[in-house]
C-alpha cells in the first residue's frame, strides 16, 4: 500500500523537546493524592493532646442532641431523599467518632495573638510534646502542622523561632518527624517573603536531618497585593522548588483589605470569588492545592434553633465553595465539623451514581441518560469528581472501568 504523501516531512518541531520538558516541569497537573476536606485551626494556647478527640466528642454530642437520627436532615441541610439523608447522617456520626479532624493546624498567628517571647516558646514546646504524644497514640490527624506569624509583622525571627522550636521538639520526642506535616505562612504581602521562607525551611530541614523536600508550606492569600503578584509571577511555583504545597484563601483579612463593611465579610462575596478565581488561574496545573476560607461564627447558644442556624449558614458557605471547585476549607469551631461533613457527603453522594452512569455510557460509546452527549473534557471532569468522592467518602462507590 502506498504511504501517505506529506509536504513537510517528518522530524521534531524545532524547540519542541525543550518546551515540552518545561511544560512537564511547570504543569505536572493535579496529583491523585488524598486532599483533606478541611483544615481545623486551634490557637496554640488551647491545644493539647486531647484537643482532636474533644472536638469530635463535642460535635458528636451536638449532632445527637440537635439532629437525632429520626429527625431528618432537610430542616437544616435542605431537601434530600430520605435514603440519602439517613446515609449522610450515619456517615457524619461515624466520621466524628473515628476521624473528626483530617487536617490540624496549631495556630501561633491571629488566633493566638502577640505574646511575650517566653510564653510563646513555652506554648511551642507544649505543642510539640502534645503532637509527639498523639503520634505515639495513633491519634495525630493525617495532616497536621502549625501556622507561624507572618513576616509582614516585621519580626521574622519570632516566626522562625517558633517553627524551629516546635519541629525540634517533635523530632526529639517522637524520634522522627511524623508524616503529613505542613506549615502555614500567612499574610504574604511581598513575593520575596516566599523565597525567604522556603530557604529557611531548607536550612531547618538539613539541620534536623530530614530528607530533602520534607518541609513544605502553604501560603495564605489574604490581601490584594498577594493576588497581584500571583497574576504577574509565572515563575513563582518553580522558583520555590516544590516547597509550596497549597494556597489557602483568608476571607476576613482579604475583605477587610478591600474595605468591605463588616456585614459583607463573607465567603460568597463577589470580591472573594474574584480572588479565588485568580488563585485558580495562577496556580492551574502546578499541583499546588487550593483551599477556601472559613465562617467565623459559632452557635449563639446551645438551643437547637441557634445550632441549626449556625449549621445552615456554614453549610451554605461550604456548598458555595464546593460548587466553585474549592473542595477544602477552614473549620474554626467543633460545631463546624457537623455541617462540614454533612454538606460534603451530601454533595458527593447526590451525584455519584449519575456521574458513574455517564462515564459508563461514554465507555460504551452511547449517549448518557436524558440524551446527554458528553465531551472528552467532561468525562475527564466526571472521572475526577468520582475519584474525589471516593477519597472524601472513604469508599469506592459505583464501579466504572
């Protein structure tokens, strides 16, 4: 058979290999690894080895008291089929009993405040002792770490001393650095702070005898200045040589910096949507995880009406994040665990069977139910959503090839 005639001939396009190698380095794409659905922040002076279990017990007691198993979820979390509601509630109760916190951050910044140096040293040492005890007992969350003070406060030495003392204490007591560690770096007003902090992590890592790349950090996006340098700095992630693990949105600092009135400091405000979209675009394909912020509220009282009102408000914020592709957020109070898990589980369970059916239809080369004709990009999104649901729910769900 005569071969296909061509005009240009074969061979590699000039410069392609170098460009493709750069693409692979800059944009490795999302990892298939598990990502927590939340990060729980606990001020360092209120943290001990029992904090995680206390949060779980408090949240579970609240669930049992204010949302009994036979009461249904609809009055709080919106209409849903009874079977789905029962499944969600069972999952929430089990989660609170077995793993109430997926990602823990011991806070030495805004939630902790400015303290005398000796006092912060003591709390850093106490936090290290508690973490080592949790590691020994098998109760340390899958991800954990601390939030240090910002370099923007003008005292990087204080920030680094706390980090150094904490990590040194954990390694000394536990005999190693337990897996899952990360450090939160807040209020990054200057791009240069990121490189400086990454260099400090490399030095600390070497001194502690850790493998290269062990110490990673997440930056907080809390100011318009941060959004600006994310937009103009395409080399930011490569310049940090794999140290940047995530970017977390800080809703209250950001809305304050934008001059919004107090009543408008909310996660679903348009200025927050804009900032998150810049985060998404600037970090797309880099493998840097994205996390949304929090609701800074707790129940006004322990009455069922007040607890339900808090759960509704928090659930609305979590649902807004999920719908906009931010699958992680911050939780600041034990009551948030109920609304976080209930909303996340309902979000994934409500669509999982339908998504699996559409993937199976695509694989069989037929239209999905309702005459839907899915594009390859949509199938990729459906498959990613099923994988994310599997990790969030902790079970394999419907089978697709």
